[in-house]
């Protein structure tokens, strides 16, 4: 038996993106992958999609990323996409590992660059709240749009404030906003061009994909 052959087989050759979400449910992980895949295709990557891995919890997603990044070949891009959880300091906008070190005590694995870490600032709901046309189309006339968080400095708002705003805005809708199946359904309907003016972290996410995939 050739140990070197086993190591060569373990090298990751396909681009992969580990995303936070899906919990422990197989169904939700499928829906999480589908939602992010639709959004990434709308970013112009339909013909060069990375393999999307719904990592479940935040910590589990990070651990899976670390394991795979350590076996990635030179031609493969392995990325991590997680909520920032807290607003990101301006100085850390292009240094996500610095933010993740301060907040989560996560260290970048050896050889991993800042491009390989991307943040949803402060959470996936910030992306959803930024696309008002998509929300109007999804929820219809019962949407209380004035209850949504203001788009000015949206990334500076806490994740709790953004999530509560979505819940209040949809309180009279039969499909009231909730994390899980419904949130991933809306994610797949978002328009990147609606998100970019309000979400610098999404602009960075799109740029990193453009440059590396």
C-alpha cells in the first residue's frame, strides 16, 4: 500500500464554499445549499459554481472548513462564509480573520488567506432585509415595510435588530419570516444588484468569488 497515493487522493481539487446554516436537518441543509446556489448563480457564476457545503452550526462549519482547507490542492479555492454576528470594524473589513479571532478566537489555518473567509455582516438576515423588491414580491401587500431596518448603515445594526425587524414587518403575513426553510427560500430570490448598494461585505463576497472561482 502506498501512503503517498492515499495522500494524493485526499487532495481537494474542486472549489468549495462552506456556508453556515442548515442545522442538523438534512432537509434544511439541502435548502440552504439551494438558496446560496441560486444567489451565487445570480452573481454570474452559473457556469463555474463551487461545491456548496451547508455546514450546520457556526462552529461545525468552521471545523469542516479547517479540515478541508488543509487538504486543498494549489488549484482549488476553499472558502468559508459565516455570519459576522457583530458589526465589523472598518479596519477589519478586508481582514476577516482578524474579526473572527477577536470574536470567536478562530485562527486562520496555515496557508489560508483573508480571501478565503467571507462574512455576512452581521447575519444572513441583513442580506434578506436589503432587497426590498424581493421581500415585496415574496410577502405581498401584508408586508409592513416601514418596520424593516433602515437601509442606511445596515451592516452596523445588530443581528437581533435585523431579525426582529423582519419578524415585525411580516407579522400579519401567513408566511411570517422565520429562520430555516423560509429564510433559504427568500435567499434564493435575492438580486445581487439590490444588495450591493447597502452591503459592503456582500460586495466583497462577490468580488472574492469573481477573483478566485
